[in-house]
C-alpha cells in the first residue's frame, strides 16, 4: 500500500508550473491512493511574510487546490501549521541530518542569493522540515516537480540514517514521483529559469486565476526566437523558449511533442501563440470560475482546514509517539 504526501507554499498564486508539474498529478492520485496534501505555511515564513497577506494566502491556496480538482473528502487537505507534529518531528530530524548534507542543497544557495549570512536559519533547515512533513505520515511516495528532487534525496537519507541510528524500521524511505510531460515548466520571460511564484515578474508565469485577456497578453509577450517551429522534436534543441511553449501545448492537450509539431511545424509564433493561449484559457476557465466561487466562502474553507488538520493529526501523532520511543523520550 502506498501513501502519498505533498505540499505547496501559500505564497502567491497557483501557476501553470505548479499545476502541470504537481497538482494535476495529485488530482489523478487521490482515488487510487491514500493522499495527504498540505498548504505548507511553516515553509512560507522562511522568508519575510506580511501576516495578513499570509493568512489570506493560506485560505486562497486551499480554495485554489479544491478548484483545481482536489476533493477534501477523497484526500486529506490541511494547513501545515495546524499540525504541530511537523515542527516537533523536524527538531528530532535536525539532530539526524548532517550539516554537510544541508550545505549541498542548491535551492538554499539560489534562494539565499548574495546575502547568505542574512538568510534565516529556517531557510537553511527548510529541507529537514520538508523531510518531517513526509515522514510524519510514513509517506512512501511524494509527487513533486523536478526542482524538489534533491530535497527528496535528503529526506530518504534522513529516513535511512534515523532507522540505522535507532535500530528500528520506522520510516519507509520515501520515493519521489516526478512524472508527466511538464515536470519543469520554464518562465515565459526566459528559457533558463523555472516558472515560480517567487519570480517578481508576473509576466513570467500564467496564474490559474488569470483571465482570458491576461493569458493572451502574457503568451503574446512570451520570449521566443524569430524562427518558425520545426517539424520534428530534434529541431527544438538549443531553442529553450520554443521548447517550453511547445511542451506546454503538449501537456495541456495531452498530446506528444511530435503530434504538436506535426500540426504547427513550419508555422511561426504568430500562429502558434494564439492557439496556445486559447488552449490555456479553455483548460483554466473552469478552475478559475470554481476558485472565484469558493474563495469568498470563508466558513466552508475554514471547515475544510479544521477537518483536514484533525485527520492529519490522527495519522501523524502516533508516528511521533513511535519516534519518541525510538529516541528514548
Ligand atoms: P514555487 O516554486 O512556485 O513557489 P512551490 O515551491 O510551492 O512552488 O512548489 C509546489 C509544487 O510545484 C512542487 O511540487 C514543485 O516541484 C512544483 N513546481 C513548482 N514550480 C514548478 C515548475 N516551474 N514546473 C514544474 N513543477 C513546479
Ligand atoms: Na519550489
């Protein structure tokens, strides 16, 4: 039996990279597996947040996930901070993880930028909290985008070392599930950085809440090159912006790259971009309208968060009790 855990930060809008790289897979998994999904607000405060904006963000991300297809009856959906096991287990696992392991994490280097000394300690130890998120539920599989691969390897190393150190078989080493045609959606502004909530430019991403005109304008302005599209996938080599847009078309229409190029090969972006924008609008419109309905229903969202947290605690608290016994508490 497999148990799935994954999380998403409540900072900013859900974007197409989150959706195609992660959320769409979550939605597909929720019937076949026991699934636990968290809005990871403890992770959000590793960088400065305005409290009122964060509170609203947690609520809106919950609404957005439901709008995108998660059903709180068929999966456990909750804000991370409401289940104290995450923070408590993170402490124990910080005593398992090695400084050298964290020093190798590339995302810390990217996110801390030039002012590494000024970064929060939480930003540095973030991957250990992420390991705690997963291991608190003894999750076996973690569906994520490619950017999370290194953190998942760390979670496995922590699980294995904890088991060895304590002489127990407590944590199953979790496996990443990085699948689908869009595990790394790139920014619309350049082909070399990933589409991200934390990119300061809103032009770089398609938000699931963007309206049709905004989507059309963003796609129109997306960076491309002057050449026509190739008729075969090999022709996309060395053209990262073109490859990203073709890949988005393939992922959104559930077609292969070859199929998309069979239709658009030889055509320029003047023809391709409006077609891509139309597909995005068609796919996102139902999500946007559900989101707009749900986001103002504070009572319903609060009830979902409270119920999700209760179900999550029922799984995680016995695991923490086992951890305490193994450690000697
Ligand atoms: P962001 O990086 O936009 O802040 P999160 O860190 O909250 O997003 O990640 C939520 C999920 O979305 C993770 O599984 C992550 O791997 C996935 N994800 C984020 N950005 C992308 C992207 N550009 N392409 C594919 N998957 C992505
Ligand atoms: Na990320």
